[in-house]
C-alpha cells in the first residue's frame, strides 16, 4: 500500500509533516507494510482517505527504517501497527479502552469505525479536550 | 365554345364525367330511404342536388368564362361550391405556367397565387369530407354482399379499391388482391369471405357501387394533385414555415387556420392543436390515446423523437413554427434562413434532452461541527414542539406550597410527589389539558366569529369533589377566567390563601 498513501522514511519528513499540518488531524500509522494486520489497516485507511480529506491527513511510517527508531522509542511503540494522532502539532491523547492513552493499537474492523474515531479527534482537537473512543474498541 | 390546349380539354372531359357521376350518386341516395344514414346523407344530398343543379348550369357558364380568362391570363374568383370545375383548371394553369415566381405583391393576400393556394386548401378539406360520404355509401351498399369487409379494411380508398376488384365475385380465390392490401389482411379477407353471410348484389346496385368507387378514387387522385401543387408552392408562400415542419404539413395547417396571416395571429398553443382529431372511434382502444397534437404529429421532427419526449417536442415545434409563420406573413425572410436556423435549434434542444445526466461525484465528508445546524422555525415546528412541551399538570406537580408537605404516590414522602396537584385551596379540582398558545390564538379567532360555545367544558365534570382535608369541595368556575395556564399560587389576581384553624 505504500504507493497509494504517502510513506515516510526519514525523520526529517516526519517532523516537517507534523509541523506543517494545520487545522487538520494528522494520522500517522507506524507499521510494516507486509504484515497482514497492517495490510488490513492500510486498506481501511486508503478507502477512507478521500472521504475525510477535508479534515484529515494520513501518512504511513515504516518502522524498519533506522531514522524512525527514534520515534518508536519516543512513542513507546511495541505492537505494530499503531496509529498516533496529531492536531496542530499537538499529540492527541485518546482513551481507547486500553491502558495506553497515547496511541491506537491494531486495526479497524470497518471503515466507518476509523471515520468515527477521526471525527472524534477533530471535534476534541478543536475543543482541546480528551478524545473518548471507547465505544469503537468495545464493538470489536 | 373555344377549344383550348388539349390538356385542358381532356381535363374538362374528366370533370364532366365527375359531375355526371355525382348526379347519379345523389339519385341513388334519394332512392334508398330505408337506411338511417341514408336519410341523413339524403338530406345533405338534397341540398347538394339543388346546388349542383343550379351550379351545373352556372358552372357551364363559368367554364366558358374560365377559358376566356385563361387565354387572356386573367384571374377568376372561384365560387365556393363549384370547385370541381374552376379550381382544377387554375391548378393546371398554374402548373403550366410553372416557375413564374414573381415576388411582386408585398402584401401576400393580394397575390393571386396565394389566393389559389388558400382555395386549394379549402378544396382538399372538402374533398376529404366528400370521400367519407362516398365511403359510407359504398359500405352500405356492399354490406349485403360482404358485411365483414368494412371492419377488416378501414381506409376508405383501400376499401373502394377492394370493392372494385371483388365486384360481385363469390369465390375470393379467383380475385387477386396483391398490391392493394398487406398480405396478412388479404389472408384474413379470403378466409372471412369463405364463411361470409352475404349474397351477390343485383346488377343495378352493383353498377352504382362500382361507380361510387370510381368516383372516390378519382377524388382521391384529385386531392393528391391539389396537395402536390400546394406543396410545390409552399416554398414560395411560406419558406420559413416549410423549412421547419415540411411543406405538406405547412400546407395543411395554413389551410386549417384559414390563411397565413390568420395562422400568424394564433398563439402557439392553438397552432399545436390545429387538425387534432377529437373523435375517439368506438371499438378502438384508448390505451394509445394520442395527446393533444394535430397536424404537427405528421412532421418528420415529431416522428423521429422518442415517445417519452414527444409532448415536449410538440410544444417546442408549435412555438417555433408560430414564429416562422409570423416571419412569413410579413415576408421578412424570403430565403427561408430563419426557418433553417429555427430547425437547427429544435434539433439541438431535442439532442440535449436525450443526453444522460452527469455522473455523481463522491464528495468528501464535511468537517464535524463546522456547519451550524439549520434551525427551522414557523408554525409547523411550534405545533410539533407542543407535543413535547411541559404540561400544566407537570408544572403544578413541580411546585410546592410553602409549609405544606406534598402528597406522594406511595405516601409518607416516598414515591413521586404531587406538588400542588389536587391540593385544597387551588381553584381547580382536576387539571385538564390547558390550551396551548397556538390553540389559544385559534380559539380567539373563532370566538371573534362567535361560534356559540365559549370555553370548552366537558359535560362529565361535576362541581363536587372529595378532598382529603375538607371533605366535599365545590369548584369555583370563576377561578379559571384569567388565564388557565397560570398557577394560582403565583397569579397576580389570586386571592389570599386561607389559613385554616385546627
């Protein structure tokens, strides 16, 4: 799926992307594009990118690159794939039902789930408050 | 009598025959008094017979006069009923003179050729009527021989041809109907003839029938000639109109309208209906009933549009042809260019109607919470909201009187509290559904019209009630006067609450 969504390999690319996305939710997926779970997630992402394009930017980050390891350590990413959400260069915290509030681990079952999560982020980002995304994990 | 060119002479000879046949025909009509239709026809025939008798004598005169005029190249005004003689001659004359298209005569009506065309139009209509009368006659006569034929072959001219071919023959295998009818119908006719209940006709009746058939066929060919002539001249008379609808239809509608200027004065909706058949012949199904369209139905443009668009196309055609007729009546564009541009416009519009709608683009979702909700207002919304508004009962139950413990559903402070509902001292015994503000407005409007009953009190309410504190209590009808929805605890017009001595 790398050729369909922008894939980032360098630290500098990731930095600039985070800095430059304004007034939109930035979705960074950390993972391996060859992993089965990752593929499913990428598929969902690709299908929904057109629909949410007004308020979302999606990018894939390849965890096998050297420069990216810094990010893995910073965000404490062990399970792959993980999604980290940003809004106006702020890292968005979200309650997904697990102990970790910094990221979303795993894939989405349906495209609509992803759209809902991202909309929630947008709303809360504008209000600068916590995103509550519990119901999307409970459904799974 | 002068002897003109041989063509005219032969034509005259034909016409003599025609008028003779008509006399015979009318006599035959007068003879048969049995058939109802014959009577009607007979009446008409009487009138016609009179006229023809008179006109025959007159028309002979005219013929001579006509000939002199032809030789001198003059113009003769035609008498309305002597069509058979004069107009044909004029037609022949004009056809001989051929392409002497002089554009003199700015006013169209003064042009002699135009007058000829107008007369030709009227003539063709009359010929059609005459053919129908003759068809009825033939049918009635031939019914004795072959009654089913009239229901198999509908077209009058085809019927006349078939009758002439079959004559008195009983065995249809000896009769060759190829070329007159489509093969399917020939087959049906032969089969029906083998089981027909008809008998051969007597000789004189047969002769009359055959003569009538000849007459009908002659009229038909005459009509064709007239129409051909008009068509050929239509390009000169009304170039723009014939560019749009074609010369045949143009000739017909000018004829029905009664002239080009009359057509130009008509609104387009009337032009659309010129020549529309009103009768729905009994026995034909109305499943394919034609909508309101007249001669325009026969135009090439109309026939080539798909059936779903035909109504719109018809209206468009009518409007554009009216415009063209107006241009023609003032001779504004003798070359016909306006007509051609209008025709191109019509084609383009019909093309446009037929193209498929543009494909739907998938739109991205809107940013959440960015679009403000459109709040609606108005009477409808208010009435809907009324259904969920807080009722008076609930309002009363929500309030409590100071110092008095409220009653509750389970007693002793348990359960739901009743507040001021049903307490002694409030002016009401039971809380009815109060009038909403909207209903109050409506009630006021009705009250102004004094419809009788003022205030709706149910007939089942009594003024007695049992309350736990005082026993029997009477309700005060005056208490409701100043606005029923307002609680008496807070009302400005309420009285002091009574302090009971224990």
